[in-house]
């Protein structure tokens, strides 16, 4: 049992992606010979800039200057498992080379040209891009000098989005239970998930949590309870919250870890209500620590777990996790304080404890966490994991469906905190025992309440809207972006 400081993922995402770079040239031997050094020098600068930004770069072994190289070089780069392939135009390039390379590249494409007036790379990019348009091959186009940080960042955003989409494909979601309390927005079409996202769904009964919790390691459960008692504030009441009930919740966490390992689940959701919350225990502790980057054993990978087995919620969280490389918040849109123009995002136990301070040190986060006895809605009892989310800029998003088609509803916001008395007063107006985040959204209340397609919303620290937009483009999903500025007045 480690008590040492544990570093979670960086709060803005590390931006790491694997990027293939293939330079395309003129097909005339005598021309290519004269410009090859210039192409290679320009490619060197591009690769150095991407590497300095933290990306892994896979270079084509040769500059494409004939038909055979177009196919073989592209296949080799694709075989390296790149997230994004950059076709690089430093000079005029024969367009059919790009067509052949694109045919050998199954993943996302980005066409990149220089802005040198002597060497017409831009002409090469436009000719290649137009040809790809004619056959319906999707791609993105960028242009500029590798010394331009904004250009390198734009390439990185596209690559990060491509990596997030790629990470979904072939993954498995564990649906523990089923539809909770008639909540239609928590249930998705598994065929549609396979077709759009490449995600399989494994159906698992909630009895598996109960059954496995009974045989979970009692020694670890006791040690974990004592760890929580040392680092958080536990409010035992002898009825709804006892050491025995808290250990039952911890054993439920251990049961879920066992299920995740056995079924190779990449992300999951637990129904919870009403069966577990009425007759066994709430899943608040389980869900919070699955979503955390640590537990009592030390640092670990976050595992996205959505309460109420919310499938589209979990899918949104999994995408945001890959884009931001942080834990992801799950909450109900509980209340709008019109006098302050803030929203209380609050849901029983789902917020990872990391959000309490977003600290590298779990002890600092847990010092702000209170484990309260569960409230009236959950007669089985257990601990509610209460805290108030730390302030900062946040990206908020949710995959919803309208007439059967997916859309990504997206906005920027800020989490806020106030003086202790104000914080307590605001929390008491809803359910004090649950975790809260006070959010000021870049969305007018009337627009949000009229258009938002679910009761659950999700958030990560920082502004990741560009990466979310790119993800929607790659998935072919409609983007529904909120802003306080009317759409006709946006600049």
C-alpha cells in the first residue's frame, strides 16, 4: 500500500500521437533529382517540429517520385500503426501519386503544403486534394511553415482526434445491468455503435458485482477502508454508513476490477438503480475510483465508468479521455441558479475524487472529500462521495441522438467556487451529500434547456473544442456547438 505522491495524467493532455509523414515529388526523373534535397530539408524541419511537440513521427523511407513508391511507401507507413498520415507537398507533385498513396492508406489523411513562392507545393496540394475530392476520399488540408507553432499545433490536434477515434475501434464496453429507471437516453443501438465507432457491447448482469463482492479480498477491503479514513473525512452514522457498508462498496470496486480484467472491458457503465441501491449498496465509491487515476494501491490507469449504465455518456467520456488524457467528469444537469447564471452539475457519487483539487497528489484531493451516509433515494446505504470540483476552464460535451442520428453537443465553460458559506448554501439547495461542480457555461440558459439532448453532461479541464470538432469530422457526426453569441453574429 503506497502512500507516496502519484502523478496522474497532465491536466491538458499530453498531445501525443503517432504521425506518418510522406513527401510527394515530381514524377520526372530530371526534375526530382534537382529538388530532392529541398524536399528532404523541408521534411526534416517538419519532422523535427512535430517531434519537439511530443509526437512520434514515422517517416516514409523514400520521397514518392513514381507509381511503385507511392503504394509501397504508403503501405509501410500505414503498417506502423500511425494515427494520421501527412502527405507533404514542398514542391509540385504528380497528383496520381497522392491517389495511389491514399488508396494504400486506410486511416485519416492530412495534406500539407509549404508556402514557398519558388516551389509550388500549394499547387501540388490543391491538385491532389481536388483529385481526392472527386473520388470521395476524405482528408484535411493545412499549409504553412514548420516553424509556425500554430501549424504544428493544428496538425497535432488532428492527430490527437484521429488517435482518439482509432482507440475506440475494436474496444469493448461493459454494460452492467441495463436501462435504469426507464432512461431512454442511457441506451444506445449496439449495431449503430459497431458501424459508427467500432465498439462492441458486452452485457453483464449486476448479480456479478454482488456475487464477486462477497468473495473479494477482505484484507484489501479493510486496508482500503483505513486508507480512506486517513485521507478523506468519513461520516459514519451507524445505520446508512458503517465500516461494514463502506467495505461492501470497496469490495464492489474490487469485483468490477475483476470483471474488467476478465472480460477485457475498455470502459463500462453500471445500472445501479434501483436494484443495487435498494438492496445491496450504492456504486458511488466504485464509480469514483474507477474514474480516478489512483486508488489505495497507487497510480493506475483511469477506467471510464458511467453511472446508470449510460452508454452515450460513457462513449462521450471515453472520447474525452483520449483527447484530454485526464479523468472525465460525469454529472446530472441538476439546477440552474438564474440569479448567478451558474449551473449545479451534481450526480450521486460519479465525480472522480481527482476533480476535488485536480492535484498530482491524491492526498490533496481526498482532503477535500467527505464520505456521507447515502440519502433517502438509496435505502441500501453506503457512502456518498462528496466534494466540490476545483475551479478552472472546462470543455463540456455530450453525444446525443436526434431522430436516430448522433450529434456532439459541445461548449466551453468555467467551474467556479466561492467562499465557504456560499458554497455550502448553494449545495444545500440540491443534495449536499453528493458531489458538485458550479459551472458558468458559454451557453444561454434558454438555448441549453431547449436543445440539450440528455440529463447527463461530461467535462474535462482545458479547452479541447478544436480536437472535439476534428473528432466529429472524422466520425461523420454533426457538431452542435453552444455559444452565448448568436450564430449569425459569430466572428
